[in-house]
C-alpha cells in the first residue's frame, strides 16, 4: 500500500465541510483505495489551533473533531497519543493542546518527566515537573 501525507488545510476542509468543492475533493482523494494518508503530529496541533482560534470551537468540539478525523480508515496518525491528549485537553481547561501533547508524548515515549518552567503545566500534569532551581552540571 502506498503512503502519502495530508496537510492541515486538507484536514480542515474535511472536518468543517465549509468549502463544499474542496470537501468533495478531499473525500475523493481519501477514497482512492490502496493509499494510506499519514498525518504528522504537527498537523494535528496546527489543526487544533485553527479550530479554536479561527473557528471558535469549544475544547470538547475540537477533541471530537480530532478523534473523528483520526478514525477515518484511510488516515493514519498517532491515534492513541491523541486520544489521551484530547481527553486531557478537555479535562484541563487551562492547559493548551500543545502542553497536553508535550506531556503525553513524554509519558508515552517513556521520557518523563517533561521538564518545564510552566507552573500551570507542572501542577496539572503528572508527567511535567518544574526545572529545579539548584540544577548542577
């Protein structure tokens, strides 16, 4: 099976259906068969930013949209990672999607803690810790 990739703007058209001609083009692209469409983590993070900032979607609607896209058969992405990130994004309303992503990426990669200077992140995510004041090299 051949692998190709999708840009964030293609994901937006698929998710929103706001430009019918482009939505139809994306649907046709995805239904070609024998092609898997890879979606980079950065494209998902960018998608979330656009949905919140430019389209005013709620956190819950954004999370649902992301998971709906990642459940399209032809799309392959870090689905298990984004399932957890989406849940954290909804349950921690003061954390950004990017912060939730970084902390969950650290956890799933067995690379925790995620060292940060962000008190909010360190206090709300079990994988994040503040950089200590007394770090010695």
